C-alpha cells in the first residue's frame, strides 16, 4: 500500500546538527525500493492559498495556516503495512527536529497496479495489430506522443502523424499482423513509467514476401489519472541485424 510522508519542518528548530537526507533516500529508495518518489518544497512564504467563496476566487499570499510547523517536502513510499511506513518515517532526519505525518493513499484497493495496467495496455497493442485496427491501436497513445524508429526512419510527433504512419504500414501488409512480446520489463513510477521489450513482428507483405523482424522497444508511459497512455516510444533494430545488412 502507498503512503504519503509529509515532511514537517519547524522554523524555530536548530537544523545545524541534523543528519543529511541523502543516505535515507539511498537506503529506502535505491536499496530497498520502498521510496517511489519525493521532493523538497520551497519555504511557506512562497505559498499561495486559494479559496472560492460565492463564485469569487480569493487569493492569499502565504500558507494556509499560521504556524511554526510547515510542510517542507514529501515522500511516497510503498509498504506492506502502516508499521513499516512508520519505521521508514522515523528514520528520516527531519523527524529529529520536526515531524513526519504518515497518511495512506485514498481507496488504494481500487487503484490498478501500474505494472498490471501497462501489461494490459501492451496486450491491447497486440490485439489491435492482429486486427489491423488503427483506431484501437492509436487509442493507446497520448495526443502528443513522440515516436522514434530505427535509423533512417523519420521521427514522428503527435498522434495525427503517428496514425498516418500506422495506416501506411498496414496498407503495405496483407492479412493479420502478429505481434509477439518476447521479453517485457516494466519499471513503474509515480505518474510515469518505462518499459523495455523485445518484440517480434510477423506478417506478409503485399508482394507475398514474409515479414519477420525482432526489434527492441523502449516505451515511456504517462498516467492520465484514468488510464496509462504511451507518451514516448523508441524502436531500434538489434545491432547484429544492422551489421549484417551493412556486410551484404
């Protein structure tokens, strides 16, 4: 389950003896993998508080509440239990001079796991290719998607250019397109994710010549809040295949 750790500083406390935060980030983010994301915030005097009353937007420069304690940053952790999240929070250096508020994400049980969602999206690509369904395939991509193909293939920006390329690709093939994912490794994050895959594409060209190519695909995904979409895709041909073409 995911927890938000609100790092609460105290502007009256002496932070000169506080331990550095970097070892804590290294321990729980890199080594243990519990810390998914986090960042520092600027001081409270840079805050703007917004309220709407009777349709009027009221803006106040400064924090929501006048208090010596303030939110100095945040960290998102993924833990098996609240007790584990509390132990991680207790190890944060700011806990020695300020406070750490540990709060679970709302309705985490209803949130889809990012890795599972991305694998489902990849399966949708496979089915869309097999059925040669342009709309179904392009629906997996963000409107501002950036596509990079093998050397010599023009990069494409935006869903319109990508849709045109897919239509041209399908038009050059006869029958279904078989897309087989040989290896898919997903690296989920907060709001974005990446995957690395080996994908084998098989089909028949209009000339009757068979198409059988294995490519490496690196994909960047964006969480829209309702679904994951592909925002970046880089397709490359394995080096040994390129070298073989150069020798021939």
